[in-house]
C-alpha cells in the first residue's frame, strides 16, 4: 500500500480518547485490567474465551455473520 | 524414573500470563521436574511434547481445552502437583475491575454497556483471534490498543484502514506500551505529565524515553504506540500519521518525539513531509538511520537517550562515544527490551566494536557469525519466547544466558537491562541480584540500566539500590550503561590472567 498523505485533521473518536482519557474495555490478559483497577482507572474486563471452540477461521466467519 | 501426568480441562480458558504464574508456582514444588499449563493448540502440544511433559491424555486436548502437564519424581508428587494447580486455578477471579462484584461480561458488546463512555479496547488475546476482536471494537466505536502479536500484515492493513475511516486510533499490533492522558497502558511507566508527546513503534523505546524525560524533570502528555511495522512500505505509516495529527491538535503537547527503526524510504518522505507541516518541534529518533533530510522544525536524535535529552532541552551533551583502547575480552549484552538492545548495538558499533546479535541492526552481524565478536542478545525476541513468558514478565527466562556469560572465560563485561513499570515483574532487580550474588570473585564486571521511575510499582531508586548491593554497576540510562561497559572493556584484565 502506498503511503497516503495525511489531511492533517485529527480523527474525531481518537481526539476524544486523548481529551477524555481512556475508559478501557480489556479483552485478554486479566493482569492489565487488574493494574488499571489498582490505579482507580475506569476498566471492565471481558471474560473472553476462544470462540468457535478455538478455531480462528470459524470464529472469523461467525464474527462476519453477526455484523 | 520420573512420572509424566496430564489433566485436561475441556472448554476451560485462561490467559497465558495467568497460566504461566500458576506453572511457575508448581515448578517450584519439591520433586516437580517440569510443568506446563497451556491451552491445547497444536503448537502448544508440540512445545509440551518437546519439554517431555505431554502424556496420552494431553495429546487429546483441543485448542479450547486447558492442559495441566507435570513431570515429577514419582506418581504421588505428580498427583499432588496436579491438585495444587487445580487449587490455584480455582481461586476466585476478580470479577470486574470497576470495583463492582458482578460477574465479568462475556462479550465486548456487553462490556461496552457496562462502562458508559468506554473509548478504548485493550486487546491481548492470542494473535489468531486478535483481528476479529479489534474489528468488533471498531464496530462499537472504540479505539484499539492491540497488544497481541502474530497478527498478519494483511490484517494489520485492513484494521488500520478501517480505524482511519472511522476516525479511530489503532495502536499496534504488537503494541506493548502506551500512555494516554497520564494513564499507563500495558507495559508502561508511571511518568510525570507534561508537554512532550511520544509516537513510538517500540514498547521499550517509549518506556526508556518517557522515563528519562520524566526523571530529567520533564513530562509526557501522551505516548502513542504504532506497532513495529507501521512505517513499512506496506502499512504506509497510517497510525504514525494519525498520531501526528492528534498530537498537533492536542493543546497539552508542545513537542513530539518520534521513535522507530528506520522507515521505508517512501514512508519516511511522507512522514517527514507531514512533520514539516507541524507547528510543533519534532524530535526524530529513527534508530540506525543515516542521512535523514529533516525539515526545519525537526531535530535528529541518534539514540533514545539523545531523544530524551533533546526533549529536555539538553542538546548535544549526550551520546558522545568514548575513545578507547582496543578491548580485552568480550562484552555480552543480555536484553529483555528489543529497542534497548538495538541502541546498545548502535553505540558499540560506532565505537568500532564488531557486534553480532539475534536482532542485528545496521552494522551488526547475525549470531551465525558471532565467532570473535561481542554479542548483544534480545531475549524478548520471538525465538526465545515461544512457550515461555517474556523476560520482562519472568526475568528467570534469561538466567541461563546470564549464568553462562558470567562463567565464560572470554567474557569481560555483562551488559543488562532491567525494565520496570506496570506489566513487568514485581521485583526484577531482586531476581537479578539473587542470581549474581553467589558468583565467584574475579569474573566479568556487570553493568545495568534500570528503565523506570520512582512512581512505578517497583520504585526505581529501590531497584537500583538492590542491584548495586549485589555488585552490579548501574548507569542512569541504557546508552550510559553501554558507554560504561565500553570503558570497562578497555580497562579489563585479560581473562587468562584473572
């Protein structure tokens, strides 16, 4: 992919992230959520399990169907 | 004759760090030779087979099943170890990190409902599932920090293109560090808030620069991780360019430090053209890059230390390389941070040393050509961490290499890093100190740097004190440690006269 020049305008959703500070949905390593909580940061940990019995190909297909 | 015993828990998932912690506790039990707690993916089953802990039952596990695999002195010890692992695994998990006692949501969508105003997904699931979860996060309007590695280049391009179209930031994949609005995310340090923004393709690069700036009296507005491939020709710097837009518009950011290995030439041109339009000063630290054609508002920094010094307004006092006599004996660098290993190689090569590395930068050779050279190993590299924790999480994984270097007859100086902060081991200096305290006198000198701050969960001053008490010479930065190691090399006693 050739690099696309930036238009210089800050992206809206990302600007809000910097302005408001992160409110985090943690998906994966539980320790990341624990450490954020220990600092009184807003975080919710998702009790994630590998979808589709751990088959990434089927998981991807299921995600496409659900969106 | 030892006994191998396995238990398979069908449909049970725990993350790799949680499993490694339990495995580490089990391995320390009397009579336990080896222990593996892993999901039953084909790759993990292969690792357990090679480690001699996989029994017939473990071979039947699928990727959604947890395998507890023990090799022990006898059947009784093995059974006790399985029981203890079961006890540790069944300890109640903290249900939610919001302080409520309710069960954690099972999906990203329900988690968003549980946290009004959620704006960032921190994703660290196994790489094969990471892109799917990131795409779900974008659909929910969330920015993404993708910590997971093993995400394909095609997926990275698709994710970053999607994020840009939605006006969202996609940090990663393989993004180890970010600091947003003073909040350390993943592996990051507790730094002072201030007016320096960082855009970094590497986790330890961001950690070193942000800590040096903070320790030097400055502060960090935001540190945005991009992932190591962002400035490749294929990805085209999508995240770096968005991060420049963001920090340009951010009123808290006065200057920007840009850290990466050398970009693809066409991407470097695009990024530097964007830098030229910035109203802010940009410190460009493309480690190992030569002959950069920088715009007027940009300043080049050759090393991470240089970048921090320039950001602190201390231009020109840093990385001068000492003149030295030809070295006697060899230097062995054993690193947990990849960019710290790269910075050390650069400084040593500039001083005329012949370096070999498993992660060679320009001027270094590969380990196949290590004979007669000084060596710098990145022990956090994928080749060392398959089926094992990263050395920043579990410092014991570099013990063998450190012990071997200390016993090596041609080694004069051992150079180490010690990376603190959230995500890292609770006491890396304590571990290192205990390992080297028992060494015989007259061996190699040991030099280390400690990346972090006194506000970290492992306060830096105490970690430095612990290392010094064990006879380790501690420098204020990785670059300074490397220069100190160079000086010691030129003063070293020939190993055969020790």
